C-alpha cells in the first residue's frame, strides 16, 4: 500500500509537510509538489487560506522534502500542482508553473 504525498494538503490541515514526509517517505509512490502561502483577510479555517504559489515562493521547504524522498529511494516524479492560485498570481498560472519547474530542476540538481 502506498500513497500520493501532497505537500500543500499538509499545510491546509495545519500540519508540517516535511515532518509528514519523514514519517511517510518509505510509502510514497507519487507526489504533488505545491507551495502555498496565506491569503490576507481569509479565515485560516477556509481551504483557500493557504493558496498556491510557484514552488519556492511559499512556506513549504521543498528542498528538504526532496532530500527526504531521495534518502528513502523514491523513484517517482515530483509533479507540480497548482490549485486555488494565490491572488498575487491571478491570470499568471503559466508563469507560476514555469517558475515551479525551474525551481524543481534547481532542487533536484542540488540534491544530486
């Protein structure tokens, strides 16, 4: 039995994605890598309080997370996912995805 590790859902449930990855890394078969930051004026209980940003612009330590997965011999993809795009990126989804891909390439190069 394996799982899809979704970095953003940890934050939305007020949990730490890095700590979650440490506990679950040996069971990860797929990932949804997203980065999130809070939206001012939105209640923390609302799902979109933490909204998607380009990887590297939010609260998720994706470098540390990728290292944990590598150390667990994860062989799958690091799939970029955006949903509920942060208001700072309204009408800029393509730019957010391109920036995320560049950041993930930087991260994978950094961890070897």
